[in-house]
């Protein structure tokens, strides 16, 4: 008798294991051994006519400090000397890495784009770019909560920027909310702060209407919100961005995610109405931070399933929500229908940086780890410890096409590298441009533009000034002197050729 019971138990265990392995094979993500796609096509890799080649940046990372939440955070960090990090690329909550090593007027002025706007944009034009992505500072237009009209100096500043872009034939791509918000928004109202306040949308609408009224005729491509998931995660769960909260449970950011999507839908309506009134055109969307999530151990079913779930939750669920009007976040109970959201994107914005790995624990499946690199693999890793994964760029673009069938703009992609030879950045650019070309030609991805992050080195949030993403280097110790890196020249050649010419593709890929 006992052996029959034993047989049943063994049978159940084997069936469960088989189910797990088959399930992981079907739903889980695999891990690719190769960092780049196998290339069957010979160069040149030429892009569609009218393709936008630009660089991207954001207000708080380059402009003189405004009265926003990040400025308040930086002041507190300086006052309390909180300059640590766990490791490059892994910030310590409440700290900004090595901020104390930089002169205070640098912290205050960042890259001083305010003072060097013209010459910086000359650098962009000299790279043969035809577009430029930047963001408007909400705090600069509305430094106080009582205002019903935007600050005239703030408007004059962005007028100067729009005019400078026009003179250089750089098409503006304008972001409305790129992580920083006015400091006053953080005063508690009815026990809530920031975008979670009951009156937040009212204030946001006033800001968006002011932008539309002043600059609606100056731009066609608008990005409402930059990386909503990163904003929610880093500020409210991980604690490394203001408001430096660690809420513990992802379901506690449901209200914030809904609010961000409502703000997006509101901005979409305002900008579309404005364009209609002017008899013009507005392409409005938002952009998502994308990583390819793959299992650290391809053989481990739970790593594979976790990779799939995390990628859904972190990357696609928000983009899906804008498509369907329903926000559902994998691995959480979050499920909400958001009126007015469905279909409010004319394009899909992708910010792509590389690969993350998932490592799970069979005894505690909800306590998985996310690794920026595989410690046992030889892979291209940048100054922040991020693994480069060009092949994932192809897959991301193909997936975005498959899911939404909309135009795609790559609104950011780049790497942190301050080595003098600049070889890693050059390889990064060539590899990613090739993968993007492949996505257009083999996956029919309707990619319309690529914006390299970033024009110059800049303030890399909790990494302080340490993550150097610029095609142009900045010497923070010597009057913010600008020096184009070799990759600036390379980018210029790509933009001029509208793609990768044969010699260019060969020169760079053979340097690997
Ligand atoms: C953000 C940028 C940031 C870049 C590099 C993106 O997540 O939009 O503001 O500087 O990544 O980390």
C-alpha cells in the first residue's frame, strides 16, 4: 500500500516540475547568449526619408536650478553631506553620489544651459542633427501656486530656446514632465502631497494650457510624461528620487500611477485641441523606460517566468494602459479603468538602455533580485554597471510594433562612459543604430526618430554628475568647458548619411 502512496507523491512532484518547466518555456523569457542580432544584411543601413536624428535632454539636468523638488533634495543632501552610493548605478536612498566633490555653483547651475544655449545648440547642429528633445520646467513657469498666469521670465526663456532651435532647423520634441515638479506641490493638502494631491490635476492643467498657448505653434511632437514607471518606482518605492519614500508594497503606488496617466490624458486633450484650433498638427505621446529583462539562469524556470512578469509590469503594462484605457500591473492587484485614457497616444515613446537579469528564489518566489549585469559573464558594462544589450533594442522595437501598430520614436538611448578613447559609446551607437535599422526592415517597426541621450554630460539624478552620458564632455572643475567626444563626430556622420554607410559600419563593428 505504502508504495502506491509514494508513487502518487512522486508522480505529483514530477507533474509539477514538468508543468513548471513547460510553463516557463511557454510564458517565461529566455536569455540570449549573443548581445547583438545575427546580421544577414550588408551595409549601408539607410533610414527612411525624413527620419529624425537628435539628442535628448531634460530641464533639471541642464538648467540653472528652479524651485523644484530636486533642488530641495540637493540642498538637503549638501547640508547633511549625504554623498554615498552602494555602488555606481545603485544609489543609496536619500543620497546623491559624490555631490560634495562638485563646486556649489555647479550644483546650482548644472551645465548652465541657460548661459550657453546658443553654443550648445550649435554643437547639436554641427552634428547634423535635425531634431532636439528637451523638457519644460513646470517650476520655472509656475514658481508659486497662486499664479494663474505663467511667469513671464520663464516664458521668455523657452521662447529664446524655441527660436534658437528654429534658427538651426532643429525640430523640437517637447516633454512636459521629466521627473521634477514645483517645490510648492509638495506642501501637504488634505494629507496628500505632490501629484497625489486632489488639486494636482488642476495645477497641471493650468501649466499645460500655458505651454500650449505660448508654444503650441512651435512644436508638433509632444511627450507628456517621461517614464512614469521610473518616477513612481524610484521616488515612492525605492526612495532614491524625491520624495524619497519607501512604501514597501507596489500596490501603494496605484493612485500615483493612475494620476500620472490621468495627467497624460489631460495633456493629450489640451495639446490636440490647441493644434486643432490653430489648424496645425500635434503628435502627442509619452515615453517609457525600457530594459530587456532576461533570466540570469536560462535553465531556471522561475527566473524565466519572473523575467516575463517583471518586464510586463515595468515596461509594457503602462503602455498597454494608454492603448486600452485599463491599467493592470502584473504581480500586483492593481486594476483600474481610467476614463478618457484609451487611445491617447499618437506614437509610442521608447527610452532604451540595455538588459537587466532576474534571479529568483524557489523558496520565496516573490523575493526576486534584479541584477544590472551578470557577474559571471563577459559583457559590455558601462560606468554605472549597466549591461549593454543591443539585440534587446531590436526586440523592444519589434514588440512595440506588434502591440500597438503605431509610429515609434526612440526618445532616449545612450550610455555612461567617460573613458578618453570613447570606444564603448561609439560601439553602443553603431550597434543600436544597426538594430534599429533591422527592426524597421525585418519587423516592420515604424520607427521615425532616434534621440541620443544626451547632447552633453549632465546631472544624472541620484548618480550626481558621475554618470557621463554626453556626446560632448563637460569639465565641471574648469568653467563647464565643453569638448565633443569622438562619438559626437560619429553621430554627425550617421545623421548626415541618414544611417550607417558601409565604411562607417565596418569601421566601428570591427573595433569590437
Ligand atoms: C531618464 C534620464 C536619465 C537617463 C539615464 C532616463 O531614465 O529619462 O533623465 O538621465 O535615463 O539614466
